[in-house]
């Protein structure tokens, strides 16, 4: 059994801005991004996906905004895109797809939680997290891979190490040092990708880095004294940033069996959604796929 976990918020953004760049009639439709995600999910199902879950940021803000005032918010996001989030959630649900519309957490937390549940299921051979978000790199390893569908890249644990210079378990520490502009926290001053990767590949986690530059055994790291002074001066903040970058595994996502796609529970409801969204061809294609699976 393979499990597919999709970042619905990322997919909605990707479809929205991709259509804007391409122009044409799709770019003018107020629901084009939602329809694009529905078609993308249908492609996964047509290609053989059986157990699939989609996580979305029903509310962009999360518990992390209480921890760091600069954390990302919905401010500045296109209103036409924000308006499609509940439409995407409801139309996917009508399609029969499991949706985790998170409020307290973020979509990434739901994906990480689902991956952890899937890993514990002996029937599951492979878990694909379908997003390029670097936060999800911390979940990779064993059965779990991260898939960037746009660039057609698959990252296993070694792929994460090659990309970032650190193993998956050090991704939160890495982001704490270098920062994450997409999420709104700056990292530790003076630290860059190369220095963070070199030090963390040797020591693993922030609290395991020796407290004196003379104790470092990291070839090629320049200005070790300055880096250590900066980390010591901002250590509490670095630990906070690591907390921001660490995905929560407590989102209630159900069981793998809950994620099995069997088609719309109420085909007429799904058809109504498709008419509203301007995608009248989708109900017939979904019905044909359901028939094929039952034949």
C-alpha cells in the first residue's frame, strides 16, 4: 500500500500563480486554482493512488503566531486566493477525498502527523509527501519520501542530506540557524547555509554544538569565533526558531483506512460543486474511475 499526502494550500498557490503567469481564460476564472487542484488530485487517483489525504490551512495563522510575532500571516495574500481555500476543502470532500482543514496547526503539521501514522501501519510500504516545502524534509526517511511534482524530484533521506547538507532530523536546527523567510523568522545573524550545514552535519543539534570555538572540529568553517559568539548571544531565540520549524505530530488525522478513496459519497453533491466551479467534465471522469476500480 502506498499513501499520498498532499499540501492543498501549496497546490492552491501553485495553481493560482501558474495560471496568472500563463494568462488566458483560466487566469480570469475566480475558481481556476480550485479546479486545478481537483484535476491534480484526479490525476493522482487515475495514476493509481488509493489512500490520499489533503491538508489545508483553513486559517493561515496558527499557534506559531503566538510564539513569534513576525510569523507568517494572511496579510498581503490575494483575496481571491484566500476565498478559494474553503471552496477547495468542500469540493475535495464532496469528491470523496480526505481533507484536514487545520485551524490551530498548519497544513505541514497535518502532513507530518499523517506520515507518522502511516509509518506505523505495517501494510504501508511507501509514504509520499507531495510538497517541496523544506520543513517536510524532517519527516523523510525509511518509508517516507518527499516529492516535488512540479520539478519531478523525489527526496529520500540521502536526497535531503545532499540538498541541505544535513540529515532529516537536523532540518529544524538548520532552519533555526539560517531562518525561513517564507515563514517569517530570520535565523541567527552571521550564520548561512554553508556554515549551518557544516556544523550541524558534525554535531546534529543546536544543544550539542560545543560552546567554545576552539572545541569545534569542523574543517572549512570560517570565523568560528564570531559564529559561536552569535549563537551564544541568540541561543534562546535559536531554540525558539527551532520550535517554529519543528512540525507537530499531534494533529488528529485518523487512520490509514480512513484515507482510502472510494469516490464521492453523494455524486450529485459533487456534480453541483463542479457546475459551480465551472468544471462540468469532472463528475463524469470521477464516475468512470470509480466504475473502473469496481470492475
